[in-house]
C-alpha cells in the first residue's frame, strides 16, 4: 500500500494489472484476491491437508499440473523441493505464476502446457500435483492415464470437485448383461456430465461422485494412501490390475 501522500503503490498496481486472480496469494504484504468468493482460497484448503506431505521435500522433483497462479508450486519450493515445474495452459494464469515466483525469489519453472501434453516432458517426478483440474476436462480418464504412464514416479496429490452421493463402494467385478438395478444405486460410481455450464463456468464438464473419483484413480493405476479432506487424496503410483493400451504422448 502507498506510504506518504503522493506515493504510488507500484506493487499493488502490478497485481491489479494481472487480475483477475483465482488464487489469493500474499505478495509483499498484499493479497491478490482478498475478496475471493470462497474466502482465503486456497490457503484455508491447504491448511486442511498439508500434513499428508513431508515437511522436508529436499531434493524431490515436483510437477504441478494446472498450476494456476502457482500457489502449490510455491509451497513445494518452500518445503525445499529441488526441481519444481508448473504447467498451465492459460497464458493469463501463467503470467500470474511467473510474477508470483519472481516476487517470492523462488526458482520455479513454468511452461504453457496442458495435462494432455505431459508426454512431451520425457521425465518422471517424485510428486505430481493435480488439484482442481479433472472436472474441467472433456477427457478425464485419459488425463489420469497420461499422468500414470508418462510423469508420475511415486505419489500424486489429487483433488476434484465432487457432487452426488458421498458413500464409496466397489462395484461388482463382472455383473451380467441383464443387470440394471446396480446402476440405480446412489453410491454407484457416476460421472455427471454438464452439457452447458455449472456455476457460471463453461469448462465444468464431468463431475464425479465420491465412488467414481476413487474408482477412476484406481482404474488409472493409483493406490489411495490418504484421504485428508472430502475431495483430496494422496495416492501412490502402482500397477493397473488389468491390461490397458498405454496412452500416446500427445503432441510429439
């Protein structure tokens, strides 16, 4: 904020010029989105699940897919992570992320790529962050398959908006063709398709219930290790329990 009368708020002007912001990040005593409709987002969410990650990430490589303004990439770097790479397809958010990292004095690399482009990276990361992206995708299971096949080495921090029934169950492994009733059960894994828009966002496409979110993670080859919040999971890369053709490295 300005000091003496007549002084300009250069930092505040730069933050405003880069708006609007979806992530509220503190820079030099200022906030990028202090009036966020969700509150102090994503800080208040992070406080609820940050304990599932090591406090010391020294030497770990981290890939933040759909990093937005870079909140989680910054937090990983502050925990001592070595190489941190943020991917963001939206040039607006990418400019914000580069600005925030520069102001924080943190060495974070950013690239304008989407989750469908991860095969281009040609490397695996100790920790993949995939938060708040899946329901914005028209091909969500492909995205999880690409992460498993091309970039996940060990663990992934995952979050996806969920709606519908919150109970979880594994569906019967191989029901007969005549079985219909199971699909009517509220806790059956379901993806709700949004044809137009939801919450004024035209990029909200597929919203799973809890059972579907967990089933999709398992189907892509991930094992759930922790579920600290309703929509947040820490998973470990494993082997798929059935054969599936590896997804292509799109863009090569």
